[in-house]
């Protein structure tokens, strides 16, 4: 008899939830303290297999200075290592008491 190779479909890799292990909060821009006390910036970025953040960009923001502060903070975030790069969107909130 001739052995027959059975092609099996590769099981889809289950996506492991991202685990944030280092979070840096953004600094509130002093120039906005008088005019804007709250705001939310929506960011998109890629989490690399080593857990670092690559290419953060602001998708929605009430002010460009808040966007810059949120991007600076998110660049310092670290996640637990993952199998392959993953694109993520997050909301970063600002509130001054």
C-alpha cells in the first residue's frame, strides 16, 4: 500500500488578550489648563511581538496638544510578549481636577 498524506487545515491561532505590563499616563499640557479641562484621544498603534508599541497615531482628538501628549505616553507602554504583531485602538482620557 502507498501511504496517503492527509492534508489538515491549520488550526487558527487563538488570539491571546493583550496584557499591559507598563502603563505611562500622559502629562496634561499646561497650555490647555485654562481652556480645556477634559478630553479623550483615540489612538491606533501596533503592538510588536516583544510587547513594544510601534507607530502610534491619533485618530480622533479634541486638540493636537492632547494628541501629542497621548502619543508620547503610549510610546512608553509595554505589553506581555505576543505571537505576532497586532493593531490596536485605545481611548486615552484626560481630566484635570
